[in-house]
C-alpha cells in the first residue's frame, strides 16, 4: 500500500512559478518510479511528467517540456514538480501517482497507475 499526499497548489499569474510536492507514506518509496498527471473538470486525466526510482531518467509531456521539472528526494520520500512560465492552460488539478511495482518509468497511461494522491489545484489567471 502506498499513500500519496500532494501540496503546493495555488493561484498564480501567467508567467509565474509554483512547486508542487508529493510525500509518499511507503517504506519502499525509493524503489518506485513516480509520475505527475493533471486533470480539468470534465476532461481526461493526462500525463505531465515521470521520473525513475533513482531520478536518473525523466520524461515530460510535450506541452510542459522546458517549463516543468520533476525531481525526487528519496531520503524524504518526496517527489516534486517545479512549474515555471505557467500559462492559463496549465490550470488543472495535479496528481502524483505510482504503480507501486516498477523502478523504471511506467508510461503515460493512467490505467497503469494503481496509487494516486488526492490532488492539488493549480489556477493560472491574471
């Protein structure tokens, strides 16, 4: 069982930055790849960024490449999403996730991920 809790969302102006955090309550956190997804009301959840167990491999959706950075601190059971140059279209609920099995990136499909946090809301508006 892996419990995930996100934080760090908020309201920011276009061009601003936010850093999202996700803490995992799991003794084996450092063994798992992690990912961030986002979802707007009435829309499908979509992949944003993923990171391998060591942090050595990172993956991004084309829409956020060059603006968002995923990282992790295994000593703290934390995964982060640094979001820069935010745009109104980045407004969404953001969720961290893991399949709880793989050390390598598990892919972009939502159905692969077994464990999810409750989400944190990001609103980009002037």
